[in-house]
């Protein structure tokens, strides 16, 4: 009899704990159950905006390269550098798993940083061509590129903050309990402040008049 009673005790404890969770669920749900999926969707939406703005920049580059080529065709190495950097950045396959894959996320960052560097070199070359800087098509591209760089900086900043909040939630009670029991969500990868400094890259085509 004692053996049967002792063997039944663990089962009784499990049932009691399970019943407690069911009774407590309505109260604990306000303390984290809905928080994880909500913040996860917010982080994914912020990531989508980052991708949209990087794609917007990539779409501007062919026209930029062709315009520069019309005035500085002998800057072959610089122009090819931009074309190759753009191809490398846009050929990376971005999937939902990228956000939880450190290597994939790092590759994405490095390719975008490479494109930024190539663009910076191209814009430095432009300073040597006053006629190019006065070209109306180039001036229009200036405004579009500058606006896009600003949007990229804002999108990255929003993503960084949204993911910081989401990742913190996954490590904070009681949300971490819900995640362990039901969601099994993984922390998202994030941009580092050192790479961006949360400032839009300066795009200066030399069209401003000196003081």
C-alpha cells in the first residue's frame, strides 16, 4: 500500500502543477503570453522595412552608374567596383531563418557595407567632374540617394530597438516561461551600433555652394 501511495505521489504533483497553470493562465497571459508573438511580428516588420530600403538603394545604382559613365567612362575600376558590390549584395538569399542565423546575418551586413564603401569611392571620384555634378539627372539621383540613405538609417535604428526589446523579453520572466512551454522562439540577430553609429551616411555630390 505504501509503495502504491508513493508511486502515485509524483503523478499527483504533476496534475496539480498542470491544473495550477490552467487556472493561472488567464492572469499570466497579460504578463507575457501575448507579448512574445506580438513583439516577434513587430521585429519582422522592422526587418522588412530594412530590406525595402536597401533594395531601394540597389535600384538607384544602375542609373547612377550609367550617368557617371557618361562623364567619367575611364573610371572603369571604380564603376565596376560598384556594379560588383551591388551584385554581391542583391544576390544574397534572405530567408526568415536569416534573423536567427548569425552567419547569414553577418554575410548580409558585410555585403551591404561593401556596397556602401563602393558607393563612397564612386562619389569621391565625382568631385573631379564639375559637369557631371551639374547634370540634372545626376542632381535628381543625388536627392533620391540621400533620401534613401536617411531611410536606411531610420529603418536600421528602428530594427535595432525593436529587436533589443524582443530579445530582452525572451530572457525575462514570465515571458521566458511561456517561450519555454509553447513558443520556442529564438533571439533575433541585430546590427551593431559600431557599424552604423545610427547616423545616415553622408551623401555629398558637391552641388552645395561653399560659404
